């Protein structure tokens, strides 16, 4: 059978690896027989018959797997199978010509070449196995009795409470219930800077607890975790075939027919079976076959190192051609969380007192505005508030001592008989605060633009993505404020999911190839419609992650520029490799067909074939050095 799945070179299944080891063992035994045969011919010329017999044994040994591989490739055709078929034909032709040493040497040299390919390939399967090892750990789970028990990570279930000590590997996704620590998320996001977590923070499987004691309530385990999705995406990407490979496969059988005609013509013109064998061997297209997938797999490995998950090699080439970008707003160019942007206390009311009271009241409600305000006051410094009541849609109020305190919209204060000042003009949420019958002031909140968003947008413009569009379901005033902040001229606001997709299709109809960036369920249709869709962050919705072609495991928008630069370098490397493979193969065939390679033509052609393959692999391997650090 074929020694490598051309859609994922170097990534053999366990059964294929066993077959490769068996074939290598047979080749080593055959090589020993060949050494004996050559030694007999040199040292004992009168023992020629014995030498031929030993060489015949070697030829039989290597002929069996060579012909079996060719037969398998006929039943399961792929590009690499063309090489197996050509080598099998060359072996049969050498047998027919009575050249048993050549019949044994050709499969030997080609097998060594295949082994070198496997050993020099890019290690992405090893990377996947290394990621898989991160899920094979033990965990300390708190039982219903309160006791801590050590269990295998595979026994964990959503809802379990686990204890994480300093140095522990996090075995599943969860929410911190207690404790403070720093987490190394490099295996998931590609970022080397530790992330500080505390109660309420999300943690991901595969991360490492660097210090402190944490208690984590698990939310996702096994294949549903962020790490599980990472591994699945890498495996899917490696199984995909680059467009160049699919194009070559379309003409594989025609190529084989052309080579057979060329080999027959060379034999007819020269009358030499050696020349015919050399042409067959020189025509093996391994370098050309590996040119695109080897480079694409290298790029996928580099992307994963930067926290970028590529779902298929085809998307790498498509990404190199994008010339416009469509951004979602909330959670994409903004952080997706409300934050206090301004406090406007009434005269003689201290600003800090206004913020502290708002934070204490905010902790009593689950409303997004209240949650944003509750973070302004540490949990250990909160005031005891009694008789708490929440009026849905208006706000929350209670008592501190004998004073009524309230947080909410202006309608709430009208309802409880407190005279509030006019709300200030603001295109985001506003909350007022009162205490003891006196209005204290207003708090203005907004979703903030990501700190790196401006740099990311400028970077994309420098890469040629001058046409930029912001599409959001939010109000026009908010959308235009964010767009003006980032210098994005075109805005589509108050858009429903189907309308977002329609706006993307409008860009395509206008002649653009848009990169679409989003993070939510309402972005999924648009992500699918774009030339390439990118989902933001490991915490993006499952629907968005499934719809996107690439996933940024970190929410840093600057990685969009990394994606495009890497894809363009990948495409350039593919073109160079295809050029190397074509020029080398045409040169070798020409030398073989004209008899320039001499009596050792088949063996020299095999060596030249291996050299071209390793040249392509080496050039693809250079891509592994690609590195972009974010500052």
C-alpha cells in the first residue's frame, strides 16, 4: 500500500506504521543479500551463478511489498500511489531483463527515501499526541462527603468540583469557585504570559496552575473541552487535501499513461532496457506530490503554535487571497462586557462613595449592568444590605441601616418617590443611585473597544485589506461610535443574523473576497458566507466555532495579521516547492531518456528522486521557523 496518505504526509495510522516497519525490515534483509551477491561477484567471479541466486532472493523479498503497494494503489488511487505503480513496473521490467541486482536495488533505495520522508516530516502528529497527553492525567475530586479523592481525568464529569494545587495540570474546562492563582495557557492560546484567575474566572483543560490553590467546578470534560476541540480541529486540518493536491490527483492517471508511452518510446529508440527503467524511476512524482501538503502541514503546526486553529489546508490558500474584512462588533472588536466609563455624582456627593454604593447594590442583581458595577467593589469589602427587592427591568433597592438605597433606571426613582436629575446623553446603559431619599448620581457604562483593535485594523490595512466593514445588531449610534474609534468607514447596524449574511454576500457580489470575523451565534451565517470565516476566542459559541474556517484561541485581534502573513508565506513556499518538483523531475526524465545517466541510470534516477523529495521537505520545514511575538 501507499506509504503516506498524501492529504497528511508523515501522519501514518498505527497499521500503516507497522507495515512501514515490516517493509523496512524486509529491505534490510534484502540489503544484506545484495551485499553478499556483490561480494561474491567481486571476490569470487567463478561463483556468478550463486551471486545471481542470492541477488534473486533479494529481488523477491523487496518485490513482494512493492507489488502489493502498487496493487493497493490501484484499488485506492491517490497521487503517492503513482510512485508505487511506477516502481512496481520498473521491478517487473528489471526481472524480465534479467537484471536482478537492479530489481532489488530500486525498491531498496525508494524505501529508504520514504523512511527519510517520514522521519524528516514536520512532527504535527507528535504535536497532536503531545496535546493528547495533556488529557491523560489524574485529578483530585471532592466527593459528596467532602473528602478529596484522586481519580483519572477520564472519570471526571461536568459538575464535579476539583482541587488544583500549584503545578497541577487542569484536566477539564471549568469555573473557579474559590482561590486565586496564575494560569499558564500557552498550550491552548499560544500566549506565554500567565493569566491571573480568581472566583468566577474560566479555566481550560491543558492549562497549568502555576501557584495558589484553586477549587474549580467543571463545565466540560473530554472531547467537549477546549483542548478536545483543539485536537479535533488539528486532526481535521491534517486530513484535508490542499487545492494543488486535488488538482494533481485529477490528472494522475493521465500522467501515468504519458510516462508509460515515454518509457516505451525510449526503449524503442535506444533498444536499452536500462534507459526504459531509468525513465520509469525518474518519473516518480514524490517531490511534486509532497510540495503542497508538506508545506500546508508545516503552516498548520506554526499556526497552532500561535494559538490559531486551521480547520483545513484549503483555507490557508484562500486566506492568502482575501482583500476585505467584515467585523462583528460585540465580543470581536469590543471586549463584549460592560464597563464603567464615567461617574457623574450630584454636587457634594463624593465620586468614590457613588461608585462604592453602586457596586454594593450591583452585587445583588444578575442584570448585565449590575454585574458590571459589582466588580467595582471587592467581595470582602461589601456592605450588608437588607430587605433587598428587585424590580425586573427597572433596578434593585434595599436598606443599609435605616436608609433606603436604590440602583436602576430613572423610572425606578419615580416609582419610589425620589427626584432624580435628568439622565445625561449617552449611547450606552445608564444607572442611577440614591440613598436615604437623596439622588446620588449617574453611572455611564459601555462596551469597550479592545485595546489592540486599532493596531489590528491598521495592520490589516497595511496587508491590503483596505475595504473594511463593521456589521452589528447593535444600535446605529453605538456602531458608529465604535467604527469612528477604529477608523472603519462603512457600518451596517441593527442587523439580524440573516441580514449579516446578506451584507457579506453583498461584498462578494461587489467583487471582494471578505475575511469575516465574529464570535456569536448571530455571526454563524456570516462566517460561512465569507471567503474565510474566523471565530474569536476559545470561549466563542460552539455554533460560531463550527461555522468558522479558522479559530483564534486567544481573543487578540492582532493574530488576524499573523494568519494572513503565514498563509501568504505558505502559498509562496508551495509555489516554490511545486517549481522544484517540476524542474527536477523534468530534468531527471530528460537525462534518463537520452541515456545520459549511463548503465547506472535506474539507480542514479532513484537517488535523484530522493534528493528532490528531501529538497522539497527541507524547504517546507523552513516554514516551521516562522514566529511572530505580540508586543
